[in-house]
C-alpha cells in the first residue's frame, strides 16, 4: 500500500478522515469515522442495538491500524487480534442519524496497545458512547504475541504522543 492509499475515501456507508473535527477540550483523537445509522441498526425498542457500537469501534480500529502501517493482508507476518473490548452507553441513538466514531491509542505495551473510542451523535450533538479495546500483535507462524515493530511503535508515538508507554 502506498502512503497515499491511507487517505482515499473508502466505499460503503462510512467515510474516514484523519484530521478529526475539533474534539472536546484537552482530548485529541487520531482517527475519525463518519457513519450513517441504518434502519437495520435498530432493535425492537427503536434505538441502535448495542452490537452496532462494537462494529463502529471496529471501523475506527481498522482505520487506525492502517494509518500506523499494520499489514492487514491475509499473508501478513503479524496479525492484529482483538483481546478485549468494552463500551459505556451514555445515550440512545435513533434513526436517522450520523455518528462520528473517533479512536486513539492511550497505552503502548511490548506486544499490545490499548485504544479508546468516542461516539458522537450528529443530531444530538452529544457523546453517546465511549469504549476501549486491547489489541495484541500475534505472529502468524506461532499464533503467539509478538513485539510491536519499531516502525509501528514510532508511528503510534507520532500520532498519539500522549500514549502511555508500558514497556
């Protein structure tokens, strides 16, 4: 992938920007996804089902991994594996709406990183959910945790200089 590939708009219902809108004071996120809420995202109560939030987090996570240069191809020597994820649902989201899903690295370990997420509703102009995830790099040949390569570590430090290093 060339360096310009990261900035092309993906097809589908989400769009990626790598210079997110001005976040709340003191908080900076490295990636931002604008995602349209679909009628099919709703549950029987009429608000977005909780599982959709995790899919939104995944879209931000994948954009972030591409941004820092993680090889996402099927023959990559290392794979990014989701070890854990959490969500705090602050307000319900309804259709029609668009949400802005932002992500950043807050902790950088030897073989893993922790990401934080924030979901903002365009129609409510409010944060509707927050979340986090631990991503572990795994060697494809052994399926065991592998050290984060220096080039990836350096990319994270460049775009998320406030990430706590726990080496």
